[in-house]
C-alpha cells in the first residue's frame, strides 16, 4: 500500500522494466557517457526510508538509532516559516570527514526529506529548500567517522505546504 | 524532456562552491487538481554531481524537497574551466544531466 502512494502500477512496471531489460541499455549508455562509473556503487534510492510516515520508521529503514544532540552541527533554519512550501535549510558540520547528511521533518507526511552521501574532499555543508506541512521539528543527522550526530530545531509554520 | 538544471560553480582558495537549481515539479502525490483528481507523485529521487569524473556529491530526495530543488555545497579541488556535471533521476524514470564550467 505504501508503494502505491508513490507510484501507480504503471510506474512500478515501468521501473521494473527499466531495472531489467531497458535498464541495461540505459545503464550502458550512462556508463559510456561517463555518468555512471562501473565499480562505484551508486547510492540506491531507499524506498522504505522515504515512504516512512514518521521519524522512527524512517530511522529504522536507514538503520540509525536517534543520536544525541551535538554542538558540532550548525542547523540554520528560520524560527518562523511563512510559506511551508519553501523553507530554507542549511546544515553545516564543523567536524572533518563528514560522510552523510540527512534532513528530516518529524510531522511531515513522509519524515525523511533528503539524504546526502558526502565523498572525501567534499565539505560537510548542504544548503537546500524543503517543504513543511505544519509546525514541526527539523532534524539534521550527520555521520562522521561512522557515528551519527544530531541537531534539531522547531520551526513554526504559518501556511503549510506539502 | 525536463528543463535544464541551472548550475553555477566557482572556485575560491581551492574550494569549489556549486549552486544548482533543478527544474522539477516535485509533486508529492497528495495534491489535487482543479477537478479534484489526485495529481500523481512525480519527484526527483536521486541526484549526483561529478567533477572530472569524480563524484563530489550524491543525494536521494523524498517528496518533501521543495519544487525546483535548490542546492548549495562545496568541495575541495576543482579548477577554472573544469566541468561540473549534475545528473538526476525521477520516480518515473526521467533523467537529466547538465554541466557547467567552473569559473575562477
């Protein structure tokens, strides 16, 4: 049922087709054009995590237990968001070798907003814009040297946009 | 075919800052059109940024990323005239790849 909310049957079939027959050709094409490099595993879209309706489910799907609040992470977000459809968020980790940054909103219909894999050489800094359905807590999870850290802030939403 | 991603990349003191604006509706599948029919979910699920063939950022999106996803990040290295490529894939299998030269 959860899948249905994301993809109609046609879409699922299309995806399946892409993954099997058509997908091979597409992948070859992408590999040839240098977009996908063989040998480098691409981070697969984690359906269960992105379909999760609440924080716990999303964290379970990602295999993370909620970490302690940390001062290493700077989460910049307005206290009051007038337009929930566009809420600017910046996550900055002052620790070197940040491996992953995930952004979650606890009261959104789907809690996990985005998950970034940060390769070596890329700074622990992400700035983006997210949707918020209602007043909620925005959580940034940052993975450094295999360990997760958290920063969270409550944001009041005047007009929800989800 | 989706509209091109607007990308700007500039290097300063050995750190390249990338600013990108992907053109995508990011429909969450819960909105209704004027006739009251549900608009199907349509959103970017995966994106990847490369510089000189090296992956500098990989991301996975859910439906709560705003319409026309905006992204800023920084990576070490990158020289003027080198190319930064942003690729995305949406839940319907549509893809888009755009590149820009790093400005110094």
